[in-house]
């Protein structure tokens, strides 16, 4: 088996690529490096520079590396940007996936893992979100992920491809400091950024119907997420079929609890400030993780403290001035 990992120089992609390679899988990465960092990859993992929109490059890469399976992580993923630039998101996330699947079908590759998102659910009013929850995304990013799932399953049925759509919940942490998230778009890096500048972390809304009034979310360590990809990839066979799985811990953590933990780990002592609610934020979004446990015997093993500690170590590597905060 040789796995092509698109977006494999990204935050999540590099963890997946390294985990699969260290487990003995042959891996090649395709990345346009628009947000990826090539230094995240060890020299033994081949890196092809380019986009999934480039059909000629895809055909050549699949043939030259004798690719037998694909893990597709390359995508635009900022919710706010997707609202401002929906055409960009549909082009990159949907048309790019279409071009990739055309190349996969032509090359007779029979295994395909798709990076989806809990954003496909929208704001369901349930305590735990199982995979059969009706999908109603509330932004273009979530829409592109849901359309992507439809496309992957349809192509799988038509071309005999065994597929898996993995719905990530909130990804955090780092397996090692140099692999940490370099963006400031998710809640933990956003807290770190404020603390580094001597400003209090912000909580958007404290009047939700939850025990402490703040939103509750399910956080998954990126190393656990990478382990899940390995388990899913190895579960796929040459026979067509499809899996749709949540990747989460099945445990909720409130934003206030997270802010308190970040304050403790960083030693900042900064109490969070309360800002007005943001439109579209659900009071609670926690995965039901029963199906992946049943299908693959997999469950997450790392807790939220480990996520925060490892993310902070990665932040300090790039922001040494934060040690004085």
C-alpha cells in the first residue's frame, strides 16, 4: 500500500503523514504549501508541491508513486473566510475534490479517506451528536464539507472505491512542539495570542443553557486524530463500501473550563472577559463516539490538559516572548 496524503504539510496532515509512516505505511504528500510548512515532514516522506486542482500533476503523482489509497485533507477551513469568499471555498473544497476523485477513478485507486467536519451538523439540539443526526450546515465551509461527503460516497459507489468520511470535532494539541498549529483561528491559539499580548482571553457569551453559561465543545488531540486515520485507512478494503464516522472524545468541556485550564498551564493569571454571543454558536456540540468504537475498536486516549500543555509548548517555540507574559 502507498498512501497519497493531500494537505500533508498542514497541521493535521503532517501528524497523519508521520503517524502512518511511523506505523510502516508508505506515504507520499501532495501540498500546495499555501498554509502548510514543509519542515513538518521528515526527509524520508516524499513531498510533491502542487494543488489538487492540477489534474496532470495528480495523474503523474498517482502513477509514479504507485498510489493505492488517498487521504484527502487539503482544503480551505476558516469559517469566517468562507462566508466572505464562498466561491473560493467551493472551488478549492468541492471542485478540487472533484478533480482528485476523477484522477483516483482513472488510476483505479480503491481506497479513499475524506477529511470532513462536525460543521456538517450545523447546530443540532442534542446532548451527543451521532452520525445519523440530520445535517444542516450554517456556513459555506460546512456546506462544502457536506457536499464533499455526498461526492465521495457517489464516486465510491460508481467506481468501486471503498470510502470513509471522518467528521472531526475540535482539534487541538501537538505530538511535538514543531508540529503545532501555526494559525490563530481555533480557540486555544486564540487564547494564547491574547495572553501573549497581555490581554485577557475572550469568551463569547455566558448566558447559554449550560452549567456555567458558556458553550460546551468536544476537543480531540491531533495525535489521537492521526491515530484514527491510521485505523480507518487500514480498515478499508478493495471492496466498495463506505464509512461515516465522528472523530471526537464524546466528552464536553465548557469554554470557561478551557479558559481556566489555559490560564493555569500558561501561568498568566488573566481572567477571561465576556463578549456578546457570536451568531450561529451552538450551546453544545459533543460527538457520540460509539460508532467508531464499534466499527474499529478505536477511542481517543489523550485528555484536554495534554492538548493545552502540548499546544502551549508549540506556541512557545514560535513565540518565545510569551514566556515573559
